[in-house]
C-alpha cells in the first residue's frame, strides 16, 4: 500500500498534507488555550494596542520587534476572534499550520525533482510533516517562523528553476518573507548573485535585489512619512544588536555553552568571573569585554565576517545548500538565540535529504523543550561539525566542477 501511494504524485502529496494537518491539530487540541512561551501573549498585546488606536512602537521594545506587517494580521485575527467567539490562540496558530502543510507539499515536489527513487519524496514530506521541531514551533509556540520559512522555500525553489520569471517572482516572495521577519535578508545576497550570474542583463539582478526589499520598504513607508522612525530603528536594532537576549536567558547559544565550560562571562556566571579576576586570569580590560551583550555583538560581527568569506568562496554553490549552510553557521557562531529560530535550516535540510537532518531535528527539539546546559553544548558542537561537513562538501563539488574544464 505504501509503495502504491508513494508512486502516485497526487496521492502522496495528499497523504503528506493530511499528516501535517492532523498532527498539528492534534497537538493544538491537546494544548487547548495553553501557550508554550510568551509569543502569543505578545501578539495579543499588539492586537489590543492597535484596536485601542495606539502605536505598537510605544510598547516596550521586546513586545514587538518585527517589521510592521504581522501586527496588522494579529489585529485582524483578534477582531475575528472577538466577533465569532474563536480563541485567539487558535487563530494565531492556523496560518502556521497552513504554512507547514504548504512546506510539506513543497518538500514532496522538490525531492521528486531531485531523485528517481519513488519512495523518497513521500518519506521526505513525512519527515517534515511529522518532525517534532516543526510541530513544536507551529502548533506549540505559535510563532510565525513556519509561515516565513514557507515563503523562503518557495522563493528559492522558484529561483532554482533558472528562469527569469522565477528569479523575479522569487525575489518578491523573499521580500514578503523579509517584511514579516527580517532574518531572511541573510539569504538575499545568494539569490541576487545567482541572478547576476544567470543573466547577462544586469538589471535582472538589480530588479531581484529591489524586489527583496520592496515589501519591507512599503510597509515602513507610512510610518516614515508620519515621522515614526521607530518602526525602522527597532527592527534593525533587534536584528543586528539586541536579538538573542532571550536565548542567553534560556541557556541557548554559544555564549551559554562557553559559560557552562567555565569561561567567565558577566551576566552568565558572575561567580566564575570574580574568581578569575581574583586570580589575575582576566584583567580589567578583558573583563569589560567579557559581558554577555558585548560578546553577543562581537559574535554577530564574527558571523558577518565568516558570512562574507563564505559568500566569496561558495557563491556559486547550489542555492539550497548555501542557504542551509548560512543558518547552520549562524547557530555555530551567534552568541544567543530563541529556540524557535532552530526551525530555519529544517526545510532546506529535508529537501536536500542531508544526513544531518535527523540528529539536528532531535537535538533542536530537545533544546527547545529542555534547555539544559549539556544539551546546549551538545547542540553547538553538532552545529560546528555539521557546518564543517557542509563546507567541505560544497568545496569538493566546486573542485569537481572546475577540473573537467581545466582538462579541456
């Protein structure tokens, strides 16, 4: 029966979508109105603020740090819930369930184009549909990352087709993802460069770059024209300076791993720091640097540096692989992060059928539900090793592509 379904394109897609929807609705039914984390609570505050005619950007910075698009969706969903008596928690999670169903179907489609193995597309789709990490983020936390990653995957698959229309539409879809959350902007350079090399008409790359920013710019425009620059500065600050504070507090990320093994970092292990200062191991100047938020900024500068080097040497690598590598290196280098960020590499890893997807999914899920220092350290070590394997594989692919040309 499984083989019969796996061979039928329509049947396997329906089965995967059904599995994704049923598993998420089952988790939502089990949880009811219980909320894992504070994210839905913050969305509720945002919706109530807008319904009261006030500005969201007058709230404390940690309540809403996204571009001003999703807040209107939260307002609409709250209005629908109040009108028809539907739970706001349920309404917030529904778009994420729909997005995960879409991603599961896209995985089936993308894997079918990459392999002739009849069972592979359905197995890959089920791997995402029933993945504990994607289930937790969409049906448990209710964060919008499944929706954002669904758009990102659509954009990259469109561009991977190599057609002009695919690049332009892909740039616009990626721009919509960026207008919801700013982190997909990390993938925009890969898309723009691929358009630059694919078409002799350079306006294509410029058009793709513009489309990547256009939805975000249009969302910010009314605020900027009204003199409310906080809509821009807050999202930029959170993206590049302040993000990760929750990750640090919850023992997720490189800095927490370093603190766990005894590196004196102010704010994470003050006792160790004072002991190190007393022994003269850490001087006053170094002690000033060894602050969790200064190190967080340093880790972001380090990531940008590695990203630029990686972009130069791997700019012609397969699009989905370099996207996967970008996120894995991010978690290897960045100081701290929220647990639901760990969903970002998952769609790419599943489509590529990378061997690291299963251990990554399990470790990331455990780190979300149980942020023990040992789990965090193990996850960080795994990400470092996985990123090294990905880099080695990409470099080997590039060498094998260059050698036949040299022989000619």
